């Protein structure tokens, strides 16, 4: 029982730390986004609160907390309150199976930088994120607003459609690695070919196609430009969260950014070698460096996200669906076939 | 320990199922059903069927019930009224009939010779194990069912086309 | 979903039992992309627009009626506020109509004409920049918006240097200009105009060949040339259908015949064609401004016509007669001869016409503005029918309407 | 280790609730959901027995049931949508009218 309780304690501490770090990361992702987009658009971005606006996220959170929390009169109250929670919890849950660092030794304690390594890790993420659709759909429905309803309907259709190509593109990674556990997938990507090229999945022959399909569908899953149809502010005002204010809106906001981070983390784990990277120096540095590589890879993805947002216009709803079903799904299906042929040929 | 967990979740499952019947608006019923399914997923984990547990959430909660919610949102029906024109006796008869059925099953279960798990082997429904059985012993049904689902897709598309 | 239908004529919501599955979506007047306070009542089947009925009047300020109570000089600031993105064009249209009424149209000194052309064409650029930025933003490309506003800002600075106002310029006067332009303005505009084609290239790299942009705009909101003429479309929206009609070419005013420029036309008549036409107009306007700056003549800036035009201030201080004219114009206003006149110019958005009736008094008996936005808006219903909600936004953006001019 | 019986009884309760719902409810969608509840409860017995007798077949059946449930949901909901289009109602008592 003591082993069990120490496990429980360890996991609880990990969870608290991860959630705290995650929310902090979200706050600073918003800062990063505002800053980078601002510079793309030749303006300054946040620059008043703190040095280079570094305290801006805190001010934003305070503003959200202090704002009046309104509920539309005709709204279905229970669901209206529930929806942001349904959106938020799965988003936060899916981070639990992602390994963000190597095993580190602190004195006698060994710490694995991962909350739990499920052997159905990827499936778990899919399961959890598929529940997140309800938050958006119900939020749209419960607000009793036509714009919200259309946003909700759009998003449920979009998320279901793109989950398909998302899943299919991951299948080819599974074919190559032969495991569903994210920890093992990362372990398999250690080492180098010819001493130079890291053994990342992206460099394995057909997997760059699945990376492409994965990342495009991931952008759609997270409702970001050019696929941000559910909240297309120029058509649907603010889509499913038109009626939301204060911290309920903040939850949706948080969810979007957590999803961005999760998706980038999965992409890093599946295709870019997770926390692998050159390690050197004393022991403590060796423990920290994987974490650093992991975070920098994620930041690179986030920057790409922000870059697309600053550059591209938005798809139309029917084009989005056509793109998903007529291009991405067939492409990822063909990629699965191709990958299995390659795997069979190698074996 | 496990038994306590079981009872907690079983209670939630039954409560949610009852709530599904009591709620008037279909969307509340659908949400209650999702809770039931989530609880079942937990039971699958307790029964070491981890693959099924995940698939339960992906397929039932993530796909089928989303479809339900989607249709409910699309049609936006009003709250159900219990004033039915015909078959009013079903209302009266439904609950006793169901309770009778339940009693029968419970009585049968009490008589059934269900011993403890004899073999010491711990069967774990990992993805690999399930996949192995699925693609060896059950390959033919698997193929059939993929055809079935294709037909279902076609059927759904044809049915929802405006001009029937 | 809802069995109601909005009847625009009666303003009532009517029940259409049996015609289920359509939803009435009231888009606006507070909607991020209806460009002000336009309300479009959409009847939707799913996301397909069955009927789009623009509902206007939320910005009505009675400008035309108000003009009847003001002297000719006092009407000028009112015109700033019609199409507030192109105040110079409005000023010019009104001033030229008054000049026509007074029979002054051939008296305007060359320098004044050139400055007018420079200002109006700069204003065309500024107006098109706002259009481009907001149109791109409606379709989801945010960055273009800020790029466009960067250039527009410079143009507004020029306006400020010339007349003190950025949006409400009230610049031109009957007979010419109110004052000489500041000496450093010409080189500043020269510098801006030199850089400008590169800036247009910058916008075009973000949009013109972008596949998403093409998909969103090509084949959307199509209108045939015949329909466009029948509705009365004008400006780039008309030229995008293939009708080569530009007042600057057909009935040149302000000396436009002296400048070399091309009137861009397309034949598709869709959102993309309108986009290309306007972007090309940016380049052509740049050429016109360049030519006008290069050939800017010296000389007086006001016509010598003491009955209608304020005299030179120094002269007024020395000559008795001039002082009397000045006094009369300032206290009573000008008294154009009895008659009526219509004068149209090519504003950024299309044909902007001013119709004035004079009874010989100091105030117009009647003023009517033929605003291009108002007429162009009529095309919205035809363009949106059968399209999706997202297309409505694209079409509204491509029509380039300003509600200040529609509601007047 | 939770005894097999517990799972079976729970499944029985859920199944009977499904039956009650199916008989009592007049709304097509809720009736449909009751059927799903019954299917789910049967799935639970499958998994419980699979664990009990140490054969994976039970889990495979559950897998098949899920796929069939998905197919059924697709077709069933399509029928419900078509029905609603014609009748503007989801009441099951109106299904028996053959003409509009």
C-alpha cells in the first residue's frame, strides 16, 4: 500500500505541476501569438504591461475574471454552464500521456517526465479529444443564438470529419513503430543514422506525408485559421461562443490554446523525436536538456500556427468539408496503404 | 478497494440511465446516456479490456452520440409531451413490465452456476491481443462488417437526400 | 427550424406554415462584417441563402434635407460625412455641381484642377485601401488590413497637411482651392507615390494567387453585364462585368483627359474580378498622381469671379470693391442663378452625382445625392441568392459600400 | 476483484431501464437512445464473461456490436431526419400514418 500511496502522491504532484505549467504556457502562448502577429503586421503588440508586455497575459486573466458573467435569458442554463467545462477538461486530460522529457535522477529519486505511459496512449488522446466536441456543440446549442447554433453545428461536423484524417495519419506512424504507447514511440526515435540524421519518424520514408495530413487536420481540429470556421468572426460574429463572457469565455479560450499545445506536443512526439536532442554537460543539465528540446520543438510548431494565422485567409464551410473528405482523407488512406507496403517490404 | 470503486460508478451509471428516462428534452437524455457510456468504459478498464474501454469512448461517446446530439441540434425538437393519442396503456405497463424483466434476470443470475475465475491466467484485452484474434479467428466477420458499414453509409446518404 | 418569414415591405415576421426548414438570420446591424450598420435579413436553408434583403436606414441623418437649410458653403462639410472614406471625392462632386450651377466650370485655374486631381486620386487610393483591407479581413486574412492602413495613414497625413482635416476634409471651394498647398507636400507625396507600387505588390503576394483566396472569390457573387447595367451598378463593380464605363474617360472633368491611364475591366463579374479591378485601379491612380505631380503648373488657385469666389485676402485689404464682395459672400453666401444641374464624377465607389436646384437664393432649394453605394447595394440580393452565408460576407465586402452614403 | 455477478446485475438493471425507456418514451430519438442503452448493457455482460472465462471472443463481439451500433445510428438517424422533414414531429405514434 505504501508503494501505491507514493505512486498516488507522485502522480498528484505531477498533475498539479503539469496543469500549472500548462496554464502558464497557455498564457504565454497568447502573449507570443499577439506579439508575433503584431510584428507580422507591423505593429507593436502588447507593450504597456510589463517589459515588452510580458505581464499582459496576467492582466488579461484578471480582466476575464472581473468581467460580468452573463447568461442569456432564453439559454438552457445547465448546459450553458456545463459546455465550457466539457470543452476544457478533455483538453487538459489529453496532455497526461505525453512524455515531455527523459527519465531524470534527482538524488535517489527517479522522475519520469510523463504523468502516465498508457499502452493505448494515442487512442486515449483520440478518445479524450473526441469528447471535446460536445463542449463546442453544446455551447453553441445552449446559448440559444442562431450564430452560436451555426457555429456549434459547423464545429461538430468539422471536428468529426477531420478526426478521421487525423486518426488515419497517425495509423501510418503506428504501422512503422508498432506500438501505441507514446513513451515507446519516443524511445524508438533515439539515436542517429550515419551519425548525422536523427532517427526521427519524419525522416522515415512515407511518414512525411502523414505528418502533412496530421498537421493540416490538426489545425482544423483546433479550429485555427484557415479552418477557424466555428468561430469565424466575420460571418458568425464569434461562432459558438458568441454569448459567452467572463471566465466561461476564458475556458473556451484556454481550451483552444491547450489544444494547440497538445497537438504540437503530439506532432513532436510522433514525428520529431519527442524530447530527443543533443545532450551534454553535467548530470543536471542532461536531465533538463530533453525538456528544453521538447519545449523548443513545441514553440516552433506554435510559431508555425501563428504564422499561418497571420498569412492565410479563411476557407468557406463547404470548401473545408470538401478539402477534408475529398483530399485529406483519401490522401491519408493512400498513405496508410503505402506505409504498410513499405513496412511489409522491409520485414 | 475495487468493489467500492465499482459501486460508486455503478451508482452513477444507473442514476444517469434513470435520468435519461426522466428528462424531457432529448438533449439532456443524450448527455445522460453519454455519462452511462463513460461509466461503462471505466468498467471495461476494471475488466482489463483496455482497448475496448478506449474504443467505447471513441466510437460511442465520440462518434455515435455526437451524431445524436448533432441531429437533435439540427431538428431542435420541442420538449416531449406525454400526451399520446394511442397506446396509453404502454405508459402504465412499461415500468412494471421492465421491473418484472429485471426480477427475472436477477433470479436467473442467482441460480446460475457462476464459479470464480478458475484459471489463474489473467486475460488482458490489449490492442495487440484483440487485434490478433480479430484478424485470425474473426477475419471473415470483420470483413463482412466492413461491408455492412459501407452499406450503412450509402443508406444514410440516400435517406437524407432531400428528394426521396 | 423556424417557420417564420420576414417581410421587408411590412417589416413583419410572417408565418409560412408548411414551408419549414428555413431560418431567418438577421445579419446586422451590429455584425462585424456588414461594414457599418447594414442589416441583411437572410432567409437560410441550412447555410444556403434563399433570399437576402438588405435593410437600411440605421444611419439616417437627413443630410439631403439638411442641405436645404444651409448656404452653399455650409453644405460642404455635410458632404464629407456621406462617403466618409472618400471625403475629397464628395467635396469635388458637390463643388463641381455648384460651379456648374454658377457657370464657372471653365474658369477654374489649371493649378487648382491639378491639385484637385491629386487629392481625389489619393483619396481613391485611400478608399480602395480601406476596401481591400476590410474585404480581406472579411475573408479571414488579417494582415492585409494593417498593411493597407499603414499606407492610408500616410495619405491621411497628406490631407491633414493640405487642409487640416483627415477624414472631414471639406477641402475644395467654389472656384478652386481655399489655400495654397504647403510647399513640402509635393515632395512628400512624390516619395509616397514612388514607394506605392511596391506596396501594392506586397498586398498582391498575400492574396492574388493565394489558392484559398481564389476559392473564396472566384465564381462568387456573379452578376452579368446586362443585369449590372439594369440595376445601375457603377464604378469597379460595373467594370468587373466587362462594361467599360468610367466617367473620367467618358465625360472628362478636372482635366482628366490630359492624363494617361487605363480603365481596368474584367468580364467575369464575380468577387475576384471586382478585386482585380480595384487593385489595378490602385496602380492607375498612382500613375495619375505621378503625372499630376510632375506636371503641376504654377499660377492662381482660385478663379477670378468675385460674385461666387472669395477674393484674395491681400486684395481684400486694399480694394474697396473686393471687400464688399467678400462681405457679401461671407454674410449672405453666394446666389447662383435659377436653374437645376446634375454633375457626376467618378468616385472610388462609382458614379457620384449631385443634383442641385437653385431658386436664386443663397441656399439650395433641393439637393439630391446619387450615391454609388446605395445603387450598388441593390445588387446584393441577386448576388447572394443560392450562395452560402460566408459568401454574403465576401459579396458585401466586394461591393465596397459605405453606409453613410447609403442612408444619407 | 469485483465478482462477475455484480457486473451482470448492473447490466441487467441497465438493460431493463433501456426496455422501460423504449416502451415508455414516445420520442423517436429517445427511443433510439434506449436501444443504445440496451446494446451497451449487453456489451458489459460480454466483457464480463470474457474476463470470467478467459476468452477474448467476448471482447471481439463487443467490437462488432459497436460497429453495428454505429451503422445503425447512421441509418436510424437518417430515417429520423427524413421522418421529421415530412411530419415535423418526432412522435412515434405518427409513424403509422402511411400518407402525409
